[in-house]
C-alpha cells in the first residue's frame, strides 16, 4: 500500500536548536519589549514550537534600567504583592523597583508573560538581564536583535 504518511514532529529540550540573542532595552517600551522577549524565550517564533517543552532561545537584555513606560505609569502604577500574612500587602512603584534593582522591572514584566508553572520557571532561567552594556555571555557569540523589526 503506497500512501503518504505525514508525521508531526514534537520537539523536546534535547532536540531544540537554541540560539543566543542580545536585546538593547534603551528607549524601548517595557510592555512591548517584554512580550517579544517572552515569545522568543518560549520559542513561539520557531517552526518546531512545542507547548510543553523548553524549545525557546536564550535572551540577554542589556541597559535594562533604561526601559521606558508611556505616560505617567512610572510614577502612578503600583505593583502589588502579598506576603501571605494578614496585613501583608506591599505596593511599590516602578521607579522604586528600579532604585532597588535595575533589572527587577524587566524581569517582573517578562515573568508575567510566561506560563505560571514549572515550565515557566525553567524558561525564565534562559533570560539574563544586565543594567549596563557589559555581560558575561560573550563566549556564546550572541547576535544583536532589533525588536522593532521582530514580528
């Protein structure tokens, strides 16, 4: 019997072809940049995307402290967290987050766009964020990517 047989290939962590990318966050809008970074980390831009596996790429974000928010969101927006104890509500503005740690605002935005499970936690480990232009991943030969041209 001569029939066509198409098999759906399911990529996994071992067969994924991972690349390294650099994103310059200077003068980038935080939400738009974070959604594109999350898509690259997840691997949704690849043809072999598998929802249950880590088949995305590695992303290095430089100049993370120079990311912007439109309007007055840097002063007026409040990021809410709770300790789990009664009266344990914490509210912090993005400016206060940047003063404490220049990388925390980008990490918080990207984490919110990834799955809320073990896969999302492991994908977040593929993200490296730095406040300046220097980073420790020169040996991986990352390529600079312009997110404005990225679909």
